[in-house]
């Protein structure tokens, strides 16, 4: 019985170590490709694993990573004109319990905003027309516990982190403080009207869509 429990615990830990959680903070579909550990190729004959993440979605990719060093490519394949690709390296250890998480934003692909093209031949859908963008709108002061997905320095939230359903809370280190006297912002995946009851009141912003 003890041996069985130990085996099950090891399997659970290994599963966590091989899990990659992707936060797609763009309005485009992102293809996540693990390079083959044997050939290093990522084409249709050489990729190791491949998954797609819909726009503005958080998805857990279970057993996506192999034990050891993993090179993972993030590719906005449906955006036209094509963007640059993002490459990251993750280490999965046997018995490790830390799930790997990554957030991707349009700036990671060399864009301020990006959208899927209307069809495969649309070369104008994401650049040659007026593109709606996300920005921050101040809604007052407040805080809530949990839901944090990113942070930045300074008392003003970064525009590139404004996505659907997200709230920013910022502290200047003087009138509003959280943990220390520095100015910084945290970003939470929760609507601002649901973010309340936290202990560290700061200036609160909600993400708004600009047509």
C-alpha cells in the first residue's frame, strides 16, 4: 500500500512538472509547438507536440513537456502579415512539482495589437485598417486577493497588459502601499466590479476596448 501511494504521488508530481500553462493575452490564435528533442525540427514531420490556444484564453497543456530541456515555439500563424515567432526554454525535472506558466502579449511578436486574418489569403486584416485596441480606464481605488497574473514597475499600468476581463491595481509607495515603498502595478484576471475586499488598497483600472 505504501509503495502504491508513493508511485501515485511520483506520477502526480511528474505530471505537474510536464504541464505548461499558457496565458494567451492577444486577440489572435497562438500555436504552441515543442521542438523535437531528437531533430530540433518544428515542421509537420519534425515537431514533437503542437497545440493551439484561442485568443484571450488560459489553457493548461498536460504532459506537453518532456523531461529535461524543452524548446517551445509560440507562433501566431493566422495573423497576416506574418509576425515574428517567440521561443522559450523550459526545464522539466522528474519529481518536480512546479507547473511551468508563460504569458504571451502582442509585443512578444513585434506588434502592439494583432488579430487572426479573416481567411488564409487576407494580407491586410491585421495591419492596413484601423485596428481596435485595449487600454486602461481608471475606476477608483480598491484591491482583491488572488487572481494575479503579472506585474510591472511604476504607478501607471502598462498598455500592453490590457486585455479582456483584466484589472490593474497600482501603488505609488506613498499614498498607496503594498508590501514596500516602491511604485508598482499588479494585473489580475478578474473584472474590476468583482475585485474587492483586498487589504492593500490602490488605484484600480479596468481594461476597455477602443473601437
